[in-house]
């Protein structure tokens, strides 16, 4: 595959990732104008639950599809695909039936205000049908069918949007309407994903394949479950100890701030193939330190812009009931720069060194920190405590992940420069909150001035500049000719 083709396909995957993970982000203005904060809290709690149990339903088997696609011959892999996909569907369906038989005996007390029937009962099936996408999308990646991958994910986004409009705007069913939209769109996509799998499989079951796949995927499942727990625990404790309305507001702040996650994922999808090809030649390549500074510069710039103008963004895009969203955004933006930007810089070298065994240990530890931090802080300082716990969790995760990264990888980044970017942005933002200005125009000019100071300070200290961005991008374009 040529460099240009590799890069173009990676950006297609990145755009698709934005649609998979970013549908809620794009629908924020819609949600906040047609749903009360408590109704949005109900949707948040239900999707929180369905996302968590979906981690169990997938079993990490999507990783096995990507890994063994290149190991088996065509017929053997087609049998492997059918066996693994069938195993996932049957076992996850059996788990759903157990939930149905128990009829909410344990789940009815899981949340404080969101009952099992009808909310969590529906959430179980959203998680079940949502898990159907994992193996087909992994197969499409292995097959390098980037355009078809994007078509599936785009269709998923369109269906969800259509059903949201139908149930929330036309039928005016509020929070339950949003949950129904998730369920119906998940069912429709599950059918399409299944058709694609059956088109590519051989109807032959070999139980040895299940053992092989689970042996490879179990660490990935643990990693996914505790990674999800790290992200979702804050929402759970807000619903449990504060209110659905506050959860709705915090969830919007989290989704607005997740623009950092979406951009990080899109850049990483384009970067990973280039990283592996360069690392095979030399792990000590200067390319890696250049990319590290480029990534943190882009994310920190975005984070500072969104933090400075959070009040204006909220006023323009949301109804008055959601104005407190801007209170939580700055800390969440910082958390995602640390927890996603620095994370991919460390995780790619560990993956290249085949030291992924550390992933479950790292995420179990960070999951424990997240749960403990939210348990201690949310009842005492409210949703702001959840934002602080999220930031603390990612700091701990990166600090602990740094140890195996340094031990097993020769890839080196200029952490002093990257940390300097983040520190300067934080100092400037905190300083800007001290100054009180009344006129909106003066406020906006002042904030633009803060941004200009940020770039001037970075250039003056020799940390980074716009010229460095251009130089990095131009060098990468030349290497992919």
C-alpha cells in the first residue's frame, strides 16, 4: 500500500470514528432545546448502563478478528469469523435472558431515580444490539475497506438522528423517546452488520477457534470494561448522590469537552500506520518527538479555545437550563488532553513492543482511582468533584503507564516541551478568570488576547510555533509521496 493511500484511508477511518463516537456531540444543540435537564439525565443513565454492559457482550473479540485475519487462510478465517461472531451473539443473548428472568431484582436499585422498567430493561437490549457492530467493523478494518466502514458508521448516525427527531420532536416522548431511538437504530444496524458478517463467513463451527479467540481477547475485554468504568463512574455517582438534572448538565459538559477525544482519535487513526512503519526502521526516530509536540499543541490549543469561550458556546447552542455546562468544561477539557493525548503517545510504543499485558493492569488501577475519587468527592462537592476526579484519574493513569513505556520502548518524546504547553495554557486560563469584564465585546477581545499571548509565549520560549506545525505536516506529506 502506498503512503498516500495509507494516509487517505486512515483519515477516512478517522472521520468514521468521529461519527461513531461523536453522534452525541453533534446532537447536543438538539438535545438541549427539546429535552429538560432531567429527561437528558434519564437518557444519560440508560446509555451509561448499556455502554457498560456492551463491554461484556463484545468480549474483546473484535481484537481477535483483527489479529487472526492475517494468520489464517481464507477458508479457515471464514469459519473462524462465523464461530466467533456466533459465540458472541449467543452468549450475550443468554446474558440478556438472565437479566429478563431476574426482572430487575438487582438492577432496580442500581440508580437512584432511573428504574429498571422501562429504562434499564430497554438499556439491556440497546447494549446487546449495539455490540453487533464490533466484529464487522474490525473485519472491515482488517480488509482495508475504509469507504464501506465509513458508510456503515454514517448510516448508523443518520438512523439515530432520524429516530431521535421522530420520537422526541414529533411524538414528544421526552427521555423515553430518546431511549427508543437508540434501541431501534441499534436493531436496524445489527441486522445490516449481521448480513455483512454472513456474506464473509463460512457456516462452519469449530470450538477450538473460540478458545483461541478468547485467549487473545480476554485481556482486551478487561481493558475495555475498566476503561469504560473510568469514564462512566462520574455519571453514576452524580445520579446517585445529586440529581438527574445535574447529571444531564454534566453529561452535556462531558460531551462538549469530548471534542478533544474525537480529534485525538481521528489524528491517531492517521498516525498509527505511520508510527508502525517508522518504528520498524528505528524507534529512536526524531519523527516521534515531532509528532508528540504537534499532537499536544493541537489539543492544548483547542482546549484553551473551548475553555475560554465556554460561556459563549453554551449560550449560543443551548437553552437557559443548561448554562451551568460551562462550569465543568475547562477541567474536563484538561482531563481529556491528559487522558487521551498523552495516552496514545504512550500506548502506541507499548503496543509496538508487544507489552499490552500491562493494559488491563493500568485500566484496573485507574478504574479503582476513578470510583474511589468519585465516591469521595461527588457527595461533598457535587458534579465539580466528578470533573476533578476524572482529571486526577487520568493523571494517575499516565503517571503509572509512563513506567512500562520507559522500560520497554526506545521511543522518546520531548515531555518537557509538551508539559510546558499544557502548563502555560492552564496558567493563562486561570489568570483570565480573575479578570472581570462586563461588556461582551471587551470580553471576547480579552480572550482573543489570551490566545495570542499563549502562542507568543510558546514561540518566545522556543517550545513550539505555527511554523513548527507547518514543517511537521509538510515533512509528512513529502514522506508519503
